[in-house]
């Protein structure tokens, strides 16, 4: 039996006098923050974070102390005891008995204990169990209504607090999903054109701010899951000795040519044994409370083996399968092979279980095996599958959306553990490509059908143009049961008197995105290239210059509404800068699209210069992740071989 998905044990009952713990009274902090004399780094950081946010809410920094500095006389006033303090232990809180990432939150008289499962390591490292820190964020989320919209101070919405009272309580808080992860795309930068991205100093600041932001949104994981495309180097290592481990295509084993990608002969008994043998070599068969993961994730290529043994494992193709596969996708001509992979993961797990009953085999539902198997196979919880659909990105028709959700449910019926491992957020470049409603619908359907974790590829970080998408991406991982409309209301409320106008602005772009479904597909099919890598070639076709005018008018209205509220006004300006940046990128794309015979660097250098000057002037606003932009653009635009020299002074 697996013991790695538990949400922690409820704390025992504790007699509570009074009406709760007063944290803020009369607009001033009424509490002292207390940490152990020798705290874990994440506990000390929790106190710093609480203090910073309370100061933002009140204008005053709360008092802080180590536990040895707290006197009996001072206990007549309210304290928040953070971490494994003597006070918390005396109150019956055993931090060591909590599950990873869990935190006990307990009122004790006039005091509040926030004591979690805390391990050594950086508080910003997602592998550090920071239960106390997560408890602090829970407090700020629930009782101070703090909302983290995007990295940095401007993106941190802290309402003014005149009075905050935490009611009597005694419970344990644990993030629902065992892993909450969004891969960072901030490190992607065009090697040959670094001038397109952040300057080095700005990139470092951005990465630090983003790491802080992700932790505030409680990204992390409870188990050390290791997986990824497992066999990338195997032909070089084992092809000569064991060609039978590799795909058979047109009568030939292995890649079709030197350097070509290849899939595995996943039915081969020797391959399965070798996968388990390598897992054992890395200590996977060592018994323990937590699972050990057998990586059986296929390479980043369709399953192509044509041998009789692999084909014998296949189930019948679903009757509507071809209807929902893009006709020019890399899997359009490939067979449906989900059942062969499901059966092979099951067989690998049965081998691994001989050595460790807590072994978990990891695979991806991907390429031509992302649709649910049709043979009725039951895999059980010792198989974990990352759902990575190779079909239509957003926006989708209603039928497409329903079919995609049905594939998740079909995998859930195998009784395997499922995590969402989609590439949806690579899409859209820096354009106002809004699909928040469909994403929330799919996410919540998965959450209600067995989802245990997430691993999204990727956080491209275009905060000022794709805010609703990104807010839901992070917020739903902590509050998967909250209606998407309620979560978006949180986001819009940060714009104060302009909230309604900003909602109309993003509603406009969501309607534009949804209404342009055919245009999107036709454009990228004509390009004949990967959609998310080719956006800078297509930006002007999907978002032509004239499409921006209605949105600019809506933001002008929002700016007028927010004029008397300094913070709201600055946030609207943030959106305006993001839209201006997107428009500049569209104008450059119209003149520099690689492969367009009418495009050339000479033809578009004026527009490019304007874009680069904008980026140097505004890179520290973080309206967009300039490094991600640079990576997409360097593969899409007709740029000179040497770095473009800016005429504007470098702010460095």
C-alpha cells in the first residue's frame, strides 16, 4: 500500500478560551512574531514574509523575537509562534509527526501557532518541505486577502487592514496535490541574439522575483519524483549489442538515420528488465516509506514500433479518434498505441515490485498514446502517468473540449495515478492569447477525477498580456475547487476602481482568441512548423495591427477609472505596457518573418529598433519574460548574423 499521497492527520481537539487571536487592531499590528532560537531557514523566512506583508497591510512592521526573548509577562499580548517552538510542543503540536509540506494551525488562548513539517534547505527550493512557510501564506491568503498576481511588489495585492482576528481553530493544512510545479522558461535565451532578451542583471532580478512568487503560490512537492524522456542516449549506448530493444520500422531496428529520434520496442522483455536493473543500480530497490520511481517515459517521439509483439498489445482505435487529431500533426499518420504502453508500464512495475513493493513506474500519456486505452486494462496506483495530450491546444470547440476531458477520465479508469503534464502554456508567445475559461474547466475536471499533481510546461511569464491564464494556472493548484469566476474576481479586484474595466479588457481578448480558432489553426498549418516555437512568425497574422485598437480603448477607460487610486493606476499601466510590447512584436513580425520572401532585416530594422529600445526601457517592469521572447524570435525572424547594436543607451 502506498503512503505518499496523504494530506496529513487532523490535529486533536484543544480547549480554546476567548473569541480568537487579534493580529491587527486599529490599523496597527497587535501581535509579535516568534521563531525558535535556532530556526530552520524556511521558518525564519516565514517570519520575514509575514512581517513584510503585515507591514504592507498596516504601514507598520510587527515586532519579532526569538522564543528565548519572550517573557512570561509578555504573553499577556498576542503572539504568532512559528515553527517547532517549545510553546507549540507544549500545546501538543508534534511537527515531526506531520506529513511533508503540512502545517498545524492552532489557536492557543490569545496566541496562534503555525508549526509545519520543515526540512533544511533554501526556503525557495521546491524540494524543501516548508510547512510553516506554507502556513504563513495560508494565513495571509485567508485572513489578510493577500493575492500574488505576478512577480514583484506591484504584483502583490495587499488590502489595507484595520482589524484582523483569526477565529478559534485547530487544523492541519496540506496542499492537495503531491506536486505543484510549473517549469520555468526564464532561462531560455537566443544564443545568437542576446540583445533580444533581458540584460544579465535584469534576468537575475527576474529569476529571483519569480522564485519568490512561485513559493508564495505554494509551488512544491512532497515526494522526490524523477522522470523525463528516458531513452534519449540508449541507441548510442546499447544499439549495437541490443538492437531488439528499439523500434522496428520498415524492417529496420533503431533510428531511421543518424541523429534521428527513435522510440523503443516497449514490449521487449529484455528492455523491461534493463529499465528495472538501472533503477536498482540507483538504489530504487531500497525499502522505504516513500516510493521510488522507475522512469519508463518514452522518448519525445511517437510510438512507432511495428513488431508483432508490440502490435499484439494494442487495443482497438477509438471510433472518434481521428476526428480529434490535427490533420497535419506528427501523429496524424501514426497508429493508436495507448494500450501497448499501458500494458508495458504494468509489466515493468510487476518486475520492479519483486524488489520493492513501493516502486512506482512513471510514463507519459503522450503523442499517439495520449488518448485513453480501450482494452479495459487496470494499472493500479503503482503506475503514475503524466497526461500530456498531443491534440488541439486552446481554444477548442465544445466537442474538442469534452473529448479531451473524456481522455483524462479514461486514463483515470485504469486506476493509475495521474498528474497533469501539459504543454498548453508554451502557447501564445507574448500576445494577449486568453484561454482561462477552457483551461479552468479542464483543470477542474481533472482535479475531480483523480489528479494527484501537476507539471506544466512552461511558465513563459507574459504577465501583462496573459494575466488571467497565469493567475488561474497557479491559484487552481491551491484552490482547485473554487469557481474560476471567483478566482478571477480576486485578480480583477487588485485593479480597484478599474476592476470592471479590466475584466472587460480581458473578456475582449478571450472572445478574440476563441473566435479566432480557425485563423490560428490555418496560420500554423500553413507554416508547417511547431506551433509554440513559431509564434513570432505568426504574430502579425493572428494579431494584426488593427486588432489592438479596441483593446487600447478599453485600457484607456480603465486608466481613467483608476486615476485616483495610485496602485490601481500603476497596475493598469502595467497592462498597457504589456499591450504596447505585444503590438511592437506584431509590427516586427510583419517585416521580419523568416521564410517570407518579402521580409528582410533591412525592411524591418526600424520596427526592431523600436522594440529593442522599449525592452531596454521597461525590462524591469517584467511585463513579459524577454528571454522567452528572444528564444522564440531567434527561430522566427530574419535577423543579421551579428548582434543588433542598439542606438539607445544601455541602462547598465
